[in-house]
C-alpha cells in the first residue's frame, strides 16, 4: 500500500464528506421523483386517471411541490442526528466517562501520545464489558472521544494498549470519525424511510375503499424499492471508505508509537473477543477497531484482520 501523508488523508476525508453532503439531498430528491413516477404510472395503467397528461407530466406535478419539504426534512434530520451523535453513540454502547482517578494508566497513555503529536486531549469513555474493543467518535475538538472497554484495558499490556489508543487518535487526527458520522446519518434516513413505507404497506391497505388501498400500497412499495436502492448505494460507498480508513489508522498508529508489532499483537487478541455486538447497532459498529457486524466482500466494514496484522508485521 502506497504511503499517504496525513494532510492528504485529511483532504480526502474532507472531500468524501463534502461529496456525501452534496449527493445525499440529490439522492433523496431522485428517490422522491421515482416514487412520484411510480405512483403516476399506477394511476394511469390501472385506470384511476383517464386525462391527457403523460406519466412524466403527472410525476412532475406531484414532485415539484414536495421539493422544499424534502430538503427541509433532510436538513432537520441531518442537524438533529449530526449534533446529537455523541449522546446517541454513548447511549447505544452504554459508555460512560472514565475519571482520571479511576484509571490514571489510561490517561497517561493518551496524554503522552497527544503531547507527542501536538493533539488536543480527547474525552475518554469506558464501556463496562469484559470483551475487547475500542472506538473513536465525535465531530470536533469539543466532542472527540476515545472509548475503551474494561476488557481491553485489563487484557492488553501498555505497549498493546498504546497501539490501540494511537489507532483511535489517528482516526480523530485524520478526521475519519467526522466523515463516518456523516455517512451514518445519511444511511439512517433511508432506513427510516423503508420502515415507514413498510408500515404503510402492511397497515395502510385497511381502508374500506379498494382504490385507496391500491394507491397506498403502490406508493409504499415504490418508497421501499427506491429507498432500498439508495440505502444499498450509500452502504457500498460507506463500507469502501471504512475499509480504507482502517489501514490508514493502523499505519498512523505504527508511526506514532514506533511499535507496529504491539498493535499487531493487540489486534490478534481483540479479534478473539471483540464483543459489543449486544450493545450497539451495526452502524455504530463501523467505529470499532474490529467488528464482526459485516458481510462478505463489498459489505465488509473492516479489512480482514489477518491482512491488517500482516501489513503491521512488515512495517
């Protein structure tokens, strides 16, 4: 893997974040248009509409008035999720603040690494879980947080734990966490749309008027199909970015600590007992240093652990 500098990585992550920010409203608007198109097609082909307008003209009539509502809805959703992500992640993972007096060892490791890199000190959280995992979160200096499980703190020695913390600090330094939060927010809205459409499909067809039943069902089906396509596309883009950022954070941690073998050893131990599967959604699992919540191939959220260890051992 070719070397990529910190500033280059930051620029790439900023570019990816900007592209996602710009493309998401476009995708939602496109989804809304195709829903209007499918609904218009249903009205024409099933005889609900017998006028002279074409399917496309009808779709435009339905689509234009909803544009401002779609944009406002996207903006509100994004702002709420973006600025409340820290509390949501803490709630989903059952994390709590780790006090210095509770574990000065962790604070010393984090502070030493931050001072060596000229980085501000992030908050430190702990998840009371015997399994081993860690992740970074936050969108700015006020909210950047490194979270560790009690299991990983107890199981790893200082060098291994330093490598794990350095890996998470690299995610913060490279602005990976902010980029991933943006992608999680975007994926979430399509998931919500599919859930709403599903309930429309199941419960919306109980009207006494059979024509209303058909209208509601076809609208719900159109929403499900279009949202599923957008959801899949967004997932593929996010997973691709997620895999690349893990290699970069591993390399950054090796440079930061000068101990690549210690991080390789830590990854080997973590992979045996990663945990946290029962306390977080698959979206939050994207943040972990190692996650089992993935599928094969394009849907892998992390690169193979064996490949990460092999590269670190050759560092």
